[in-house]
C-alpha cells in the first residue's frame, strides 16, 4: 500500500484542513460534540442535529466542497476519488457532519447521474447536493428484505401515470423526507429480477402514509410506508420501465461500501473517555478490551487505506470487497458499543440518566441497524463466499420462474 500523498494530494489536503479549521472545531470525543447527536432521543436535540446537518451541507455546497467527485455540470467539484478520500479522512477529526443527508448523496446522487434523464438530473441533483431536499429509500418490504427482488409493491400504468399500491418498511428518515427512491413490480409475468421499475416519489403525494416505527431506544429512526393508489407521473421513472433492477443495483453497490466506510461517533476515543470517567482504565480486562477496540479501528483504517491505494493508483486488484468492509465494520461496532456499556458498570442499567442522555445505551441497541441495513451480515458473507473465495452459488430454482408463480409468504 502507498501511504504517502503525492505533491498534488498533499496540497489538496492542506487546502481541506484550512477550510475545516475555519468552519469547524475538532472532536472532543464526549457529549459536547454535536455531531454525535444523531443518536439523540430528545426531540429538540434531534431536530437541532438535523438543522445543523442541513446547514453544514449547505456550507459545503456554497464553498465548493460538496460532491467532490460529482461532475461540475451537476454542481460538484469535478475532483477525483482520491480527493474525496482525503476530505473524508480530514473531516473525521472535526465536529461536523451531514448526518442523514450523507446516505442520499451516496445512493441517490450516483443513481440519477447514471440512469436519470437530463430533466431529472437538472431538477433533483443541485438541491440534493446542497441538502435543500431530503430523501429516503423505499426498497425493503415485509416479504422482501434480503431477497429484495421478491418485492410485491405493484405499479400499474394508467396513461401517463403509474398507480402504486403496497407497503415498504425499514425506511430511514422517511418521516422527514421530501422525496423517495421507490422500486415496484410493474410486470408480474416475468422472472422476479425482471419487471421491476424504479421511481422518484414525491413523499407529499396523496396516498403516501408514513408510520414511524418506535425502536427499543424510544426513537423512530425507521418507518413503514403505505402506498394506497399513489399516482406517480411517467416522467418520474428512472431508467427503463421493467428495467429497474439494473438501476437498483447501482444504488445497492454504493450502500454496503457506504456503511463499511461510515464515520462513527463511537470511536476508540469515545470508549476511552467513558472508561476514564468511570475509573476503569487500570482494570486489566478493560484495558485488554480497549486494546481490541483500538486494534479494530486500525485494521478498518488499513482496509480503507488499501481501498484508497486501489483508487489512487488504478490497481483495482488491490480493492477490498465492499462486503468485507461492511462486515468487519459492523462486528467491530458491536464489540465497541457493548464495551461502552460494560465499563459504565451499574450506570449501564440506566437510560436517559446515563452519560450523554444514554449515549452508549442507544448505540448498543442501534448496532443492529448497521448489521441489518444495506444487506444483512449473512447476505454479505454469501457475497464473499461466492465472489471472493470462488465457492459455488446456492442452488436456485426461482430465477426463471415468473414472479406471479412464485410461492408467497
């Protein structure tokens, strides 16, 4: 791996640091960091977090730091993947984040740039990049999670519109979204990977009902969305009618790598800070577990560096499989947040009365969002088995069967 910046990259890194030092503070690793309030259970704190995320994204756009790799024609910087990696590395040290907006930038942006019409690109991308409009993902269903292509939400064409009926679930931030990316079944007479169409949905359309799902932490990060005779204009189809699986794969390819490379509030520094506050840093068992947290953080850092080297040198044989990044990240996260509770001792039994309004309590319960979201850990292990280790695929009997003839739950 090449750990050194080229002269041009070093110059760019210095420019990034100058911008960040002028507009953000370094992370302190404790509850004074506003960027960790995405886990807040207090509605006012959560609302303030969302507001600050919008403000930060607007600042990035106005100062020319949003969409570093996006083409200039779409409002981006027209930079290289290496520059985006450098920016992310530097930003990780600062108390600033685009929070829930980051997912839409990573998933919606590339999809519309690749498959959208010029009119769609002009209408949606500039406001997406600036954070002026919020998006959600309407993919999973009660009967189509890991096997997403089994989805049953129907869209029937009626002139220049499609009429949609069905249910989606585990839709992050749907209650705050202006738009959603939606996949539906438009042809039940062909195999399940065919006959799928990808839409842009205005969440204010009549017939869209968002029901927040209150989680164990007492917050509603996820939602279920019911679609009852929802009319979507033909112009909101992304890609080809019945050709939406190709568009969907573009979105999914970005999702696992996004999760695996995501920045976190639950860093080694955060766990160490809690251990020091609780007087546990001299406990040999705690010290051993802290060492594991640090080691995992460094391993993930080196995996990301390996990916960085592949991007910067064009040697893509060095690239780390996105499923490996995602699974290592989630396993390290599970250990880290559990340790955060362990070192609190009896305080861990509290909720909002614990440190940071129950920060570690929230994070421990929230770990399953990353372990399930973007494809379950088991799905990604299958990906590694087949695509990295070359093991044979599971025998499938449903690939050539029309969707309408498949057994339904």
